[in-house]
């Protein structure tokens, strides 16, 4: 969204679209790295199934600050949720698990080693854009926005990566992601 966090792009802004007429679905796809693609795509409606629609029920995933993001621990947590909710709330079926968090900022895939837990965590999701304040990331990683980035602690890989990003003029943008039935995230949703 143009103007988010005070960043403006008057020459490059555009509006995403989605249209469906029974024959085709036309719109702006979301790339694997969570960015909306500017060039629209058209998909034949007969060959595609819309798996998640507006107002479909979803489970909202919360990530506790204390827990590591080891992919297998996350998969196990999601599996337990998939067992718990149908057993205790059978009248509330859901189509996906979603998460809105600074942890899903696709920038981390560029600035952290791919074998780090955070990029591995993100690979469990289909990322999509969500502009969130970078303040949450600063709060979780540094205990608040550093008063002086040059003297901020550089004692962990994520701290060094964020400080280097800001030193080069980059910014964190936030993000969101979803995992839904039939998804390719290994071992999360059982296949139908």
C-alpha cells in the first residue's frame, strides 16, 4: 500500500485486482516470497479450485515469544491444533491456518541464512503481503527500537541482519501467511 510507513512510490504504485466470471479468474498473483505481482494472470476457472474465499473460517496461529521456531516443532503444534479444534469445536470447521506476524516478513529470507529457523518457519506458509509496523520486530529482537543503530547490540544473527538491513537503507515490512487443506507444507495438513 503506497504510503505505508511513510514510504511513497508515486511512479510505481498500482492497484491489485481480482475478477472471476465463471470462465476465468483474473488478477494479481502472490509470488512465493509474499509479494503481490504487478502483472496480472488469467487462470481457466474449470482447471482451478478456489480453496479459500473471503469470510471462510480459519484458525489464527499465535507464536509465543519464548518458543524456538524449529520447523518440526511448528509442524507438531499445527498438527495438534488440527486435532484439537475438530474434536472440541466440530460445529466450527475451518479451511486454513493463518498467521499475521513480523516473523513472516519475507525480507528475512534475504537477510538471514536459509538454514536459520526463521526462513524455515516461513517456508511452511504461503506468504502474502501485510504491512505491519516494524516496531513489533524491534520490540521482540532488541527490546524496543534502538536509539542508535550503530551502537545497538550485534550479538545474534538476527540482530546483525536487521542492523545491516537498516544501515543499507532497507526496511522491514511485516507479513502474513497461510497453510490450507491440500497444502504442500510437508506433514502439516493431512491430504484429502
